[in-house]
C-alpha cells in the first residue's frame, strides 16, 4: 500500500511540474519571429561614381562613390559574372573607395554595391 501511494505522489508531482512548465512557455510574450526579409529593406542611393584606371590602362584599380546615407560596411563588385566583392573604405562622410585588385577593364560591366549598418 505504501508503495502505491508513493507512485501516485510521484505522478502527481510530475504532472504539476509539466503543467507549470507548459503554462510558463505559453505565457512567454518575448517571442519575436525571425527570418530572412522580415523587415523592409530600404537601400542606399549611389552617386558620383568614379573609376580609377591602373598604370596598365586595361585594368581598373579602384572605384569610388558617394552614398546618400551613412553605412557601417560597404562592398562593391564591377563584374556581373563574378561573385567577388571588394572591401571598401570610408574616406570621409558618405564617400567610399573600393580597391578592385586590378580588375580587367573589359570585365567591368556593372557596379553592384552592398551596404549595411549605419
């Protein structure tokens, strides 16, 4: 008889524990949904684009441009068929300079800029 009461008491304690855990998890109001593209993406406007030719005039040594708002990190690509993006350096305000590692001028067919932060 004592053993049966002990088992019932353990089952009762476990049920109370699991119910309390379930109630706490259900009342958690700090849940924030996540996912790619959850918020709007505003973007930056690029202006005053200037390409610098290398000493070998068949190559581009750098590209510089202005953004319409501050950014924390900027990368750029000038070749639409390449996945390579070059790191850019802020030279003051919203002006950025990107060294293109002597990209061939014949491959420079599109300027893609990625900016983040602010």
